[in-house]
């Protein structure tokens, strides 16, 4: 039971590496499964009593305060100490706005390279300015989604050397939702 629950939250990354997004609250079966797979050097297959030697490291990540989750009873303290070996705190993208131009260009070029071309994709300054002007609660994943959309829109008009400009970014942002101070939703493009 715990192995199938673990499969929902874990994915293979590099060889010998298992990445787990820790998102409390988790059902107890999931955290029990994670804890049992974090024992050094051995696993037991579901339905078997035989222990198998393995050489893996587990990387876990969360945007939640796990210590608060422990106090609230929604995350197991013993699991916390099993995964809390080398904590790395990364500031949100909103705290690293100076990185948005580089990430945007990298993401756009990656999309373009995936199409099999060696040409470069252009990202205009008005597109960068627009992306730097908004908040990114979804961090790099959200930025990547917007860049993917903007690239697809730019590529639809010029597949040889697309240009991601402010208009393409505005269109891409139209699919994002922003919560305004009065708690109503509007498109992020309308909010900027």
C-alpha cells in the first residue's frame, strides 16, 4: 500500500536519485511509505519480506513550513528528521526578479532547441519588462508555463526565428489568473 502511494508523489530524476515533493498534509500511508524508503541502503518490495540493497539518495522539496506542519500534526516529526539532512532555502522568484530575464531567455531557447533548430529565439525588452513587473507565486514553473505559451504564440507566426515580444507575453498571461485585492479573479494580463 505505501509503495503505490509513494509512486504518486515520487519521480525518477537522475540515476540513483528519487525526488519527492513534500506537500503536507499527506495521508499517513504516504508518509509511512516515504519514511520506510528513506532507510539507508535497503528497500522491501510490496508483498515481499526480502530486503534489497540499493544505492539512492532522496531529494525532497516543499514550499511549506514543515516545522509548523509538525506542530499542527499534519506532518510526521520522525520523517522530518529523516529528510532534514542538508536543508537549502531558495528565495522565491519574486525575491529574485533580476534573474527573470536570464531564465526567460533560457526557457525560450530551450523550447526553440526542442524543435530541432539551431537558430536563436529573440525575447524583446518589452516582454522582459512585462514579466519582471508581475508577481510569480508559482515561481519558475509558472514562468516556464508563460514562456511556453508566449513561445508557441510567437512560433505560430514565424517558426524559423520567432520573437517573443510584449504582445505575445500579454496573450500568454491572459491564461493566468490573478487574485485582486477584492478577492475577485481577473486575467493576469488585465492586472498589469
